C-alpha cells in the first residue's frame, strides 16, 4: 500500500467489512508489515478513552445485552494501539501480575500458542528466559524494536494484547489476555510502560540479507564431524555451527550418517500423531530471530487440514504448514546423558520451522519411547530407499 499513514485504518476497515481477516493477512493484502499496520492505529487519547469501556465490555461478553448485538456491529473492526517504551526485559518480568494469558510466537510457516503465566523471568548473557511455569521462552531482546498495547474488536470478538516487532515490522511475539486475566494489573502495566511518543506510524528498516552458505569445499568437514562426535551438551551445537561457520542445514548435510538422516517432509505428521497415540511427552520448539517458544508435555489432538498440521489441546495449539517444509531430518547428538534425538523441519531458505524432542531434563536419559518412534520412521525411510 502506498500513501500516508492516515489512510491505513480506513483501508483495514474496508477489508474487515468484506469478512473476517487475520491481522497478518490484512497487512499482507495492504503491502505493509504487521508492525506498520498496528502503528498506524496509535492514538493515546482514543486508546485511553476506549480502554475502560473496552475492559468493561470484556467482562460483560456473556450478558444478554452482548449476545443481542448485531452481526453488523461485530463485523466493524475497531483497533487502537498505544506505543510502549522499549524496556523489554522489564516488561516481561512484570507480566506475572497479569495472570493467565496466551503467548504466541510464530515464523512464516508455524504458529505456537501456549496458555499460562509469565513466571520467574530472568536475564542471562545470551537471552531473556521465562521457564518457571507453563510458558517457556527464550527472548533475544537485541532483535526487538517496537512494542504496542492493542485493543481490537472484530467479528471474532474482543481482543486485548501486547504485540512486539523487529526493526522491519515483522512480529516477534504476542501476548493475549484471557477471561481469567487480571485486567487491573494489565491496565497498571500499560500505564507504567506507556511511551512518551504516540504519533501514528512506524520507522522500519529492511533486515540485512542472510549470508549465503560457504561452499562445502571451504569447510573442514572432518574437523566439524569430529566436533560433533565430541559434543557433551545439546547447547554446544550452536558453538559448533559458529566455530565451523556452517548453517544448521549445511551441518546436517555434512554430518556423519550415524548422526543424521534426511527423511520425508510429511514425516512431521507421523511424529506428532505417533507421539499423541503412544502418549509420549515431547518438547516442541518454534521461533524466529527474536523469540523461541517451547511446549513441554503430552499432546492429544492432532489433525491435518491441507496445508495445515494442527495440534489443538487445552493449553497448547500448534499450526504448521506442511507445504512449507523443504527438508526434514532425524538428528542425533551425543551428550553426557546419552544420545539426544530430535526431528527438525526447515523451509526452502534453510530457516527452522519447528524442532521436536522427547521430553527430558538435564541429567536424564532420553525417553526410550521417543527414540523408538523415530527409529520406526528411520527404518521406514531406509526400507523405501532400498
């Protein structure tokens, strides 16, 4: 979309009158980033004016008066936003008082939603960590650039959220209030972190293009393979990639066959349905360059509706586009606790879509049932190749 920022709210309203459309899809239709779409609705006066009314309405959504609202009223999109100060770790550390919320992290091919509380946020030299409850995150704050509190009414109902974006306006992380959330604590949170600058619009910069992989002949493959065999912790794998200047997919291609096997892209469906059927607790990692979000535990309801692979459970939802999977791998790493096996899927650009592990804690061996599930897939692949 080309034109002044003031035209964006009307353009969004026009799209919404044609039917329900998600924020990300609306931004794409308007040739905007999501961050630009939200920032165009920044208006402190309107936000504060509507907030009290909006929160009261949230509490009354099940009333007869609310049920009697016309579809035409509900179909009208009302969106307003408030810009927040870039104090990312302080924000995440302050969210525990808000209570139960929905945490959403996505990349271009996968959406990871988890219900819980932001408990015990800490800051290490590598990342911000939230890992004391059902919500498990690794936040890379150097990639965060913009944050907003957002109030929105659509045909799907009312939503209150916090939304964070990188310098290009791409979404990094979103937090949605639920019926059980502490609304007063959320209002106090917003009041504390409100930015002094509330002009609509967003300054964005294009991200630097990802560097191309080095040619295989420039890599000391033997040294890389030796370093892989010497791994003692799965976290050391990141150091291996950096030391040998290889991308993750390139390292998988060049690894010894005893550690890596390329499998069928659709085997991600077999992994998740198998874990559900065999009641194997797993860990599902989904992220982008600014956030990694983790589910730990069993999964129950797995379905496939082309092109989406879905997990729809009480506190965990996953939506993964199988048609975006370009390569899939079974990956084994030696550790002091024994072998750790993962199932990893990547898109055509070599970016990770999702990684799945058997549930384990440091000091514990890998679940035999998880290893058995991946062994079954690996044996099927070998039989097909024979």
